């Protein structure tokens, strides 16, 4: 069974082909970073319009890349949520239309389930059960995973997610867009001993996250310490704040992951989503899992951010299990992952 995956939940247009016997056949991705950079964040209407312009050419390019005609496609998977409503509609409408025209089944895929399953595309995928830390865009979640569709939410962000906090803090520091990768790069030059930021919600029981206060702490530190500074001194201050902020986020995520593993009694931790590509986070988690005698798994860097490959794989799993949708379709900008049926 060969499934085409379509991802248009936010500001990246992704398409991919996954075959049950041959694995991932190919994928293509177009990022809208340059389009939104001037606004300092994603403009939903512009994102939707750009998906309309780029999606069909990407699909054509993908089929040419892998040397397949449409009659080799056995199913279509598209992101149905969560995400920006207009952006989701673009991929859902095209995906459902292609499935009708080609007379193949279609299914709407949960965007976060796609991220959760992205490590399954690697040569040594994790085995169930495991705990997953999903850190993508507006989501920071800890999930106990017994199997595909068998999810138990352990904790989540109650305000700003980790990725949002990275982007907003970078914007406050004047570091540019997209903020997360830029802040991480500046943190590499920062002095780790100059500031110590709080590790939010680690001094109490529970597995929820809160990064809004940490973002504010970074802002007040900048305002307090930057008086009279300019040039190289001001830039070094920003580097040092970036390092303190990143260290606090990484420590907080690692502490909560350790608690989740202990509560679940498993020894495998999966990290997925854009923030999972952070090198300091991966190093911290690798060290923690080595001390525990467990295993940490990540998708490759290109599959940490939004992509069509994870949607094609998740869609293949559900279509292969006989799940599909009728001619009508809907999108779900808000969609609890625990409501998904098991495979």
C-alpha cells in the first residue's frame, strides 16, 4: 500500500510518499519562513494562500522524483488538525479531492500523532510502550504511548509552550525570526554561569509545564542589565540571557521527562517536534537516559519540524488498518489526541 501524505497545518507545505514494503519513497518540503519573517510571526491568511500556490507543484515534483503515476497511489492522508483553520482546509480539500478522483481511501491525520510517530521512520525505531515528549509549536505534551492510538496524556503546557517561549523570547531580545533556532545559536556563545533562571513548576508534583513566567523573567533581566550598554557588551548580554533561558527550558523538560518515565515504568523516551532538534536538549536527555539504562529516540533533524513524511506514515498505519473517511471531510483546529481510535 502506497500512501501520499499532505501537511499544511501552519507555515510549511510538505508532501511525501510512504510504501508499506519499501518505506519512505520520497518527500518534499517548502518553508514559508521568508514570507513571514517581515512580520515576526506567521500570518494565517498569507500562510493559507501560499499553501494554495505551492501544494500542487510540490505533489507533481514528488511523483516525478519517485517515478510514479497516480494509479500507483493506494491512499491519501492529509493533516486535519490541530493547526490554522485556513491552512488545514487547503491540504484537506486537495487530499479529499485527489482521493475521490483516484478512487482511493482518504484519512485525516492528527498533526501531533504524526510528530509522535516520526521516529518510526528511522532505521532503529522505538518499540512500544514508551513515553513521548512532544514539543512542537504551540504544544508541549508528555504522553504515555502503549500503541498507535493508545495514548494517555500525562502533562501539557498550561500557557506558553516551549516552542512559543523560545520564539517570543528571541523576539524580545531582537534576535530575528524564526526565533527558536536563532536563540539556540546565540546561546552557544553565552556564559552559562552569568545568570540562572528559574525552572518553572519543578518545585511541585505534577507533569504540566508553564513557560510564560520564564519568558517574562528573561525580559526583566534584559531590562535590568542593559542600562547603559551598547555594541558588543549588549550583544554579549543577549547571548548570556539566551543561554540561561535555554538551560532553564532544557532542565525543566528533562526533569518532567524523568518524572514521567518513573510514573509510567518504561525505559524508552521519544522526543519529537521542532524543539526536539535542540542539541542541548538532546545531550541532556541522552545523559539522563544513559544514567537510567534506557533509550532516547528522535527523528532525524528534517523530520523534527513539520513535514509530509510523518503524515504519510501515520496515514498509512490507519489506512492499512482499514480506517478511512467518506466523501465529506472536516478540519479540527483543536483536537485532543487521546480521542483518536486505536489501530
